[in-house]
């Protein structure tokens, strides 16, 4: 078993691996013209990341990708506005919908992602990971700090469990790779708050686990259709868990708030890494003090992006009442001159024609 981070590689093998990857990486980066987390990323991944770097730099053109989590809300946006979100986010494993090793919805969700990709859009994977100690959901905090460190240590039971689950995920991602779909992945997201088993842990232990995850998917599983996104939650310590430039293609922040959107600190800190920046999850604060359905999605989302995070390359709205499909102003939002919808995605150098009908059904949970 070999990982770029060296977590599970004997020293001699690791040295050979690093040298080989470095040599391959020179060619890959020269072809790509941008640094990539996967040294052997496919041509589409290269082209998309390069395009994301360029989006904020093109004056007078739509440069903010609209995004939506969940099939049902994406369809509702299309029904209301006549346009599809440029970016569609889905899941393959989700608490309450899947057991540790049985993922009943994954096949349909893969098809949803392929459908959106074939229509010209980008796809992103919301990537909750179950607790590897109890083989339970991602909100199970039953894990000591020592046990958390053991997950990235080769030969431990927790390492075995974690890699076993990643192997199941890799099988689904391989299906997408075989069907030509490139996927933005957000592993171990919102690590700077305590909602998940990996949240608010020792930063160095987290960074090792993040690197292990990327290495397993790209090196061990030979998945070269992935674009890696680092996405902390809004608030403190957004930089502390950053795994390094070699493991991240895009940086972003998940934010749930009541207006106004206050992200100046997070935006400036994450932008300092020199990567494309995105609002990877957008929704409203948990207390929901303002009636959801009277919100003006146009003012709340695009106004905030223009004023607070002007170089953001996409936003992705969360589901249900967090979606512009459930609020007033959604047509105005999707008609905004700065907003790019699926029919305008042109990372290939030409606009693509969206599919006429998009089927599928998705249960939306978090």
C-alpha cells in the first residue's frame, strides 16, 4: 500500500515513490499549467481547475457558477427559472440512508451526477464519512484523540476500517471515472467545528488524515477524475487544518448565517493560499429567525458574493429551505449577469447544450 504522504509506506518505497511522482508531476503540471493535488489527474480535471483560476479574471463575463445540493431542489430551480445550476452537488453515502457497507441510494445518485455532467455542468460530492470506530454516522463523536491519531497509522484497526470504507467509496467514484465524469470532492469538511467525529481535533493529526484520504483515492485507487476541495466552516481556525498546497485544488468555506454575510476574515485567510475560492455550502443560520420563504435569494446570495467575496468562483446552496428554489428572487438570481448557469459552462472552450430532460430522484438529507 502506497501513499504520497508516507503515512503507510516503508521508507525505501516512499523515497522511490516520491521521486517517481515528482518526475511525473513535472510533466503533469507542465501540461496542466496549474498545480494539482493529483499528480496524474486526467485532462478534464486539469482543464477545469485551470478554468476556475481564470474565471474571476475575465472582465464583462459571467464568472460565478451557480450551485445547488440535491436533485429535487435543482429540478425546482429549473422549473422556476428555466435554467439548471452550473454545479450540482450530491452524496453517495449518508446517515439515515445507508449502513456502513450498504449504500442503497448510491447507484441513483451516481446517475444523477452523470446526468448533470452530460448536460454540461460540473458535479461535486458532499462527502460525509462515518465514524470508523463504531462504523456509525459522521456525527458520532465517540473517539478519543489518541484513537483519532491511529486512523492515519498503518496497521491499526481504525486505519483498516477507514480504508475499507474508502475502498467502497472508491468503487463508486471509479464508476463515474469510467463514464467520463470528473468530480469535485470535499473530504472531511467543516473540520474546524465540533459537529463531526473529526472536528476540532489536533490539526496535525487531521492534516495526516486528509492526506491519507487523498492518497488512497488518487494513488492506491488510481482515481484521476478528482478535484480536491478544502472546505472549513465559517468561524475560527479556517487555516489551521490546511493539509498543504500539494493536496488541495480549491479552497472554500461553508456558511450558514442570517444576513448580512460576514466572511471578510475567512475570505482573506483562505485566499492567501492562492487557490480558487468558493462558497462550498450556503444556507441560513440554525435558529431560522427570519421566515425562509420571504427571503430574497438574489440579494442574500449574489449581493453578498459581489460585496464580500468578489473572486468566488461558485456558490452551492444547501437543500430545502436553504435553496433559492424555496425563496423569492430565484429567477432574478439566476438571471443576474454575473451568474453562470449550466448552459454557460465553457471550460472546454465552448458552450455545451443542456439535455432536454433530466430524470432521477434523490432523497435529500444531511
